[in-house]
């Protein structure tokens, strides 16, 4: 049952817009079921309570939840917003328990690939026909109005969310390749890589492309041969920038556009995002750094006293959203939890792998690399969409990080005891 639910969870988050909505949408019901299974597991094996990954997950969740309640009591806020983020934190804690089982982590990763295949069917249909599902919000405004406009979002309401999904699956592909045991399943991640790259480009998600590049660079730094590949790619990019030919020409043009956008201020997308960051800091100061309350970012952005008025009222940056609504301590708790995950992964990766290592040992190393890549790009992922804390996709991504870290930590502890 656990493996089935974990396998289904990414797909339920992917098609959430077209399933029954509300606080208890199917993806969150599955998280509740997984939490129940995790509690039952803890009752059977109380020793699991000493898991460092679980302790960090529960500690960070408790701190963030406490400041969410404080915000509600001080400013009213939106209880539904706190509950939505609470489901994500509950999923992280459940994954920290259930992720100690290798087959459960494999099921979750293959569930991500299954969800990618499901979304790709719609994505390629959009590319081929320039038509879109009714939930694609930008398409309702631009499709058929702006000549040649065709930005895909698959089952999501915004192309940036689909780009988020593509980046996560791309960074999990190496780990998926290691879990494959049959030639057919081993070929699936290889086929998926170029397909996802094409779909990612059609989302026009610039931040997502940067996140994918950063995550893949992190993975490349973990192996000697891939470091040489990375160095060659960087050298080739630098040469094409100097010669003003693709792809360097596009990269330099994007960099110039970003700088110009920031100079123009809130009249541009990048400038508006910068204004929203300043607005988030202002909100934090107004709340004495305790947070203005769950879901109140948009309300405070519209406040006439806000000196950083922008065209948009949603935060467009998850870490700033957390800072403004839940306070400085909550942001520090999340950063500390992610940093602890990086420390765990680095400790495992630095340990030499024997030449005669078992396949599962090599698999564990790849799981560690995937966890590290997902942690490093989390700030970038959080800046892709207008809101981050309430998204089912966020809950599944953070839960996947927790599951990978739980397995890596368990295998690390065993390897230290066995000698």
C-alpha cells in the first residue's frame, strides 16, 4: 500500500487542477494516508524516532507551524493557507519515516517519471496543435491574440509550474537509471531526458532552465568524468559568447535583458519581482520579524502603506513568501533543515566507494546526488511561480528530498556499523 500511494502521489499533484479541489484534494488525502502509515511504522519500531532526518524534519515543521499559529492569532490570516502548508510539512515528516525503505523510494521516483509521461502527452499535443487545456491561464489571454504564441503548461495552470515539474524529473533521471533492473526500464530515463528538455524549452521558463543547469552541474561535480564534461561545456559556452554565436548569443542576450529589466524597475517582470522581495522584507519588519500571518502576503502587498507597490501582489519567491508570512525564524528553520541535508549528503559522498561495491551501494550514491541537486535548486524552484507554499507540487518535491535523505542516512548508518 505504501509503495502504491507513493507512486501515485506525483501524478495526483500533476493533475490536481482537474481533480476535485479544496483543502482535501486527492493529493493531500494521499499525504494523510502516508502520514498514518508512517505513524503505524513508528509505533511498531519506536527506534525510528531517533532518525536524524526525522528529527530535523519534525523540528523544522514544528517551528514553522508555531509561527504560523502566532501569525493567525496576531493578524487573523488565512487558516486554509496554514493548513495547505501544513500538509506539505506533514508529507515531509511522513517521507522521512517511509523513505528508509528502499522500495518505497524507488516507487516514489518511478511515480515522478510516470507523472512526467502523463504530462508529456498533453505537452506535446500543445506543441503540435497550439491548443491548450482550459486550465492554462496565460493561454486564455494570449492564445489566438498574440501571433505565434504557444507556451505550454500541460495539466498545470501556469507554464512555470510545468517547468518546475520538468526540472525535478530531469534531476531525478540519473537516480531512476540506477534503479532500473531491466533493459526496457533502463532505457526509459534515457528517452525521457531529451523529451523533457524539449518540453522545458517550450514552457519558456527562464528560471527553470537556470535551475536545471545548476542542478545538473551539481550532479556533474560528483564524478571525475562528468567534471571534465562540465568543464568542456563551460569552455564551449564561453567561446560562443565571445564569438557571439548560439548558444552563447542567447545567454548573453538574456543576461543583458535581466540587467536592463532590473534597471527599469517595476515596469518589467524582473523589476516587479525585485519590488515584491522588498515588499516582503517590509512586511517582515512590520510584523516585528514574526510574520504577518499565513496567506496574507497579497493582502499586505495591496496595503496603501506598502512603499514597494508592484504590478503583482503574489510573492513570486517562495523563500520571501515564507519570510513575510511566517517570520525570520521560520525561514531560518527551513534553511537549517536544507543545510543539514547538504551536510549529510556531503558526508556520504566523500566516503570512498569500494571498487567491488554492490549495485545498491552505487544506487545509494546516486540517490545522494539527486537529493543534493534538489536541495541546491530549491530556492530557484520556489521563485518560478507566483505562490509556492500552497502548491501540491511543492509538497511532493520537498517530500521527495526527505525520502531520499532518509534512505541515504539509513544506509550511511549501516555502513558505519558494519565494519
